[in-house]
C-alpha cells in the first residue's frame, strides 16, 4: 500500500443532467477540497447499559470547493452554457465528477452556490467556487 500520493492531476468535470456521460473538465483548477463524507452518530444507549452505543444516520456530503485561475470569458468559467457563472446565475443542476490521480471517481449532482472572484493588484485573477451536492453520490 502506498504511503501517500501527490494530489497533482486531480480533476473536476461537469456534465449536463440531460447528457450525464458527456463531461467537460473545468479549466485552470488550482486547489480542490472534495466534499466531506459524514454521518451523524445517533445515541442508542439505554439507562440499563454500562457502555454507550449508537447507530449512524443518513450519509451526508459536504460542499465541493475549488479555486481557479479565473477566465471570465472562458467556456468552463463564464456566462456561456456549461460555465460556472452561467450555472450559478440560472440555478442549474449539473453532474459533477472529481477524478483523483489514481483514477478513483466521485460523481454526484449539485448546484454552483458561490463564485467569489478575487482581483488583486499585480497577481492572478482567481475565483473560489462552491458546489453543493444533492442526492446520491457514486464512487468508482
């Protein structure tokens, strides 16, 4: 088993709900935080037990966040169909896929809920993007 792995090469791609197998990779991604995977711990301990017990609740997914070198007119960033800004503006549900360097994939539907552009003097025009997953996530 490997000790660790470089994150270099992790990709995010988007597909329309109508064509869920036709993915386009988002350009200029710099940093990715995939959705956290959580379950609530539900206490089941009764008064006549001396050790705690619990079960887990439903599977929950946190948000997918990533930073891009923002290109406002870019096909995957801008105001054209399939662009992050367009998806945010229209409230478009899309299919998102995170592909890790060794080819494991997390696929889920979700909405662009945040596009935060940063335009510093003498530095890269960038944006922080947030995708809120909804429904089932598959892993392969």
